[in-house]
C-alpha cells in the first residue's frame, strides 16, 4: 500500500457520556475489560502499515496521554515516524478547538513535515476492527480526490438521544461508488449509508483545505467542505463500504450496549479474531476464582478476585468481588471493590469505586446507573 500519515481526531469531554467523560475524552474511555476506544483506532492504522500517527487532543486529554505514553504498545516509538500528541487550540486562543479543521490548522507543521503522500483522518468515537489497505488501493484505482468509509445505516444500531455537537453524516453512493448526496445531522434520514468518520485524502490537498477553511471561518470537514464539494461536484468523492461490526460511542446506552455485545462470542470473534488489537500492558496475576465464586457468561480480565456471583457482566483488571456479592448486567472498571453481600444490577462503575458491605444498586437496563471515579457507596 502507499504510505499514509494517520490523524486521529479526539473529542473533548461530552455530557452525553455523563461521568465517564467528565474527566477524559470519549476516545480514552475504557472498554472491553482491558482496552480503550483509541486502542482500536491505533491498531487499525498499525495493522495497515501506517507508521506515523498524530493524535489531535483537546479538553481533558491527560488520561489519554497517560495511556498512550510513547506509543510503545503499538510499536510507534520510533525516531523518525511514530506517535505524536498534538494539543490544539481554537482560533481565539481558547483551550479547545472549534472543530477538526481548526485543529488541523493549529498543527499544520505536523502535516508539513510529514513525507507521506496520503493523510488518513479517523474520528475518535467509533469502535471497529479494519485494515485500510483495500480502501487506499481503491482510492488510487478510482482517481478519487477523497475517499470516505461508510456502512449501511441500521436505525436499530443507532442512538439518537445523543446531544453531541460533532457531525453525524449520511451519504448516498451510486453504482460506481461515487458519493452523490450527503446529509449532516438530519432529523429525517434519507441517505441509506452512515459515514464511519474515516477520510482518505492527499496530504497536500488536506493542508490546502485547512488553509481555505481558516480563511473563511469554516470548522467542520463534513459540513463546510465535503458536503459542498458533493453538491457542486468540485471534488470526486468516492465511498468505501465497511461491512463488519461497529459501535459509535455517543451515550451511556451505546457504551453499555457495546460492552454487553462482547458477551456474544460472534462479536468477540469479529472484533479480535482477525487483526490484533494492541493496548497498554499491565502485569497482573491470573484471576482467582475463590470458594463460592459463580461466574456465568461474563468477560473477566486478569488480576481479579471473585468470591461472589457474577452474571452477564464485564469486569476490568483488579476487581474484587467479595463473598455473597451478586453482580448482574454490570460493567466494573479497574480496581473496584465490591463488598460482601452487595447487589449490583445494570450499573457502570468507573475506576476505583468501592461498594460497601450490603450495598444495593439496581438500575433499569435501558438507563444504567453510573458512578464516577473514586466513589465510595
């Protein structure tokens, strides 16, 4: 494949994710017992042979920076290429940029100093496992100015309760694979495909578009650049279809449903069975199932100690479930402690939460209870 420079655009904290994103970006939210959202995005690029990746960070990015470190977990700690963290500022000097185009303009040196022919821009809130080799090959063969990744839109797989300011785009693609219509955040969706927030474009052309955007006060790539190019036919925009499993992290419900999906072995096989997913390592002993432990249909990371009942749940590293505790339909993050005879159902606990002896929390399945970091109940 042709060499490409990667760009991951992370979101700032979003209230639609409640306590989970109050102190971290959506891209840094822990998922799947031992991963973060960004792990899938970086692994997709590394598995496709991309050796230089810039992460445009804004807002509460300390958790993300701590997780990424030097990029060693993804073999991106090289001298010439590797992983770059690119804090961005808005055009008025605010801490957060207004949009992707502002962030690119603020980090133009990253693009200018790169030598790769193409730039691959990836949004920071969709989890999937894919390689980009075929997408880049199609881009070259069709002579496209821009290629966008899309998937068939399924209303049953979407969460419309999100209050996210980020654009959600839908497209129509003709028989030749060219995008003929684009809608941004419509109330009534008429286009049959949803964009996966993956855009392939020549690096020099991206720099040119970022300059134009800054001169005209544009902020969003889809709204202010690509939609107009589709309508006016000023650029040849092609679509590349993704047919695998994906989940967009927009609300607590979508986060909860994704982790519950992982209890299905077919979903796990699709997400982890082909291309490896890399993450920051933590050396823990194997999980201990002590006398009284009863675990059914659950995803349990290493380093846990379980004496109670766990069912249809996801447990991260270092969780302790005491004797007599009952956990069902729960997501328990790293180093949480569940006391004796506690009862949890349809809850999400962030890191280092302590549930005292006899504690009881039962939430509705479609609106789980969420506790933030370091809470004791």
